[in-house]
C-alpha cells in the first residue's frame, strides 16, 4: 500500500489510478481518498453524473481493501423493478411470491465477506430503505417469506446521480439512511470540469479498443481540440461511445480528423467561434431592457442544459450563488418570461410549435411566439 501511495501521489507521469484516468487536481484528491478509505470498512457514498465512472471508484475501493479477495457484488437499484428488488437483494424462500419456485440467496448473502455496490441508491423505495438501514446497522436481515434472521459481513458502497439532500427534503429518501451511507462521500466531477484530462482519457480508450482487436487510431490535434471543447453531457461514457463509433467507421489512415466527428461536436465550435447577435437594429432602435433580458434567458438556459437541469451546478457555471439563480427563475416565472415557460412555468395558449434542440431532454417544445420573443433559434 505504501508503494502505491508514493507512486500516485508523487509521480505525475502516471495517467491515473487503479484504472481511473485523470491528473486534474479534483481527481488526484479522489485518488487520495480512495487510498485512505479502501483499507477500512467505512461505508462510502459516491455521487456524480451518469457516465462519470462511479463503478470504477467502487471497484478500486474493493480491490485495495482487505476484502479484495472476496466478491464485489453490484446491484443496480434503478434497473430492477421495485417488487423484485427486495428478493434480489435479500433473497427469498420458496413460495414467498408468485414465481418463487425455489429458495434463492440474495446479493447481500452472496457478497458475505466482500463488498456490495448499490448503484443508483436514490431509486430505492422508502419501504426497502428501512430494511437496508437495519443491514447497515447490524448486518441482519430476513429473506422475503422467511422469519429466520441471517447475518452477513458486508461492506456497503453506494452511488447515485441524484441529489439525495433534495430527495430527503422531498420526503422520498430517509435522512437517517443518508447519514449512514454518507460516512465517506466521494463526488466525481463531470468531464466538462476536468477538460485537461480528455486527451489522457481519449488515449486510454483508443488503447482499450485496440486491445480488443479494433484498429489502433490516433486523433489529429484539431479533432482533439474539438473533443476537449465539447461539454460531454454523457461524460466519459458518451466519449467512449463516440470514439468507438469513429474507430469502427473510421478511415483507412486510422486518424480521427475533425470531418470524422459527429455533427453536434463540430457545431459547438461553430457556436463558440462565430457567435451571432440575437437582435437587429432598425430605424426605431431596440428595446434595450427586453433584449438584455432575452440574452440573460439564453445564458441561463445554456447553463441549465450543460448541468443537466441541476440548478446548483448551473449556478456554479454562471458564477452566481444558487439562491441568486433561484430568485431569478422565480422572478421570471412571475413575469411570464419565455425562459420560465421552458422550465415548466405556465405556457400561453398553444401556437405553432417549434423544436428547441439542446442535446439534452431538458427542453422539448415551446410556442413559436414565446421562442421568438426570447430570441431562440433552432439551436439555443
């Protein structure tokens, strides 16, 4: 363990740590937390947007622990139907429910002596949260349909892309469970907040694809600049998918050029390098305050798109306090601003609808009049 600490903490030539690529200060801090926490049995809550690599952090925590020789058992709480999640996690007895033709061990029992990874823990129902809380407290549970208590020795690592504090405030997630899960919090930053790591990640992904038998591609500097400039709402997972597409469909020269990239990546460059003014001066001039309000709407909408609708992250991108952003949105809703309509406020009577494409399903359709009033075009 000491050798690992020295290597990761001091050798900047290393591209990452335990399969997690990055040299950004935020990632180096995460590597340090992993090294310190892994040898313990402390419960860890990993947060971050989808595609940031939460499962890689969980795997590193398990691999570097004393439980590394045991099993790492994943449970995707959002992918398993609610009525099946409890028997999946805790097992069931024969005849406990329709279709239970035989007894079955749950994943907690399978993970005994190892680690269980509860991915998307925010999707778990309140009823099941109570049972999980007991397991965290004393390692005890009863399989579905059984009165016999089972005991397990399992380390719990949980992950979520939801704001659990907001879920607690909304009454859909237990506050006491959140405290038990968040003994050690690890927040993974989105890719757009560590753009310096993108060339490293690209090189790693291309090497992995080559190891699977695909051609070994490189990326032209101009194309790499576009990859580093794109906000990547799907994070590393989206970047991997794009690169795999480029390799599979790539040219014989095995070099990814700007012309090979998907159109939406190139469009970002065009929008940044060739901004257009949303107004036109006429002989009568313009309504200055109305135009400034429209510009503010566009900037806020762009921040909300890049943050996936997360207002805290949008406020960070805008460099304003979260309360300031919330007050602005509240005022815009009250005034009937087109931005408020886009965010879910009351809409005027339907007119001819126009699509507003943001790359994320935050905004869908708005009346043409409202879009025009805010200066929205085909791409916001």
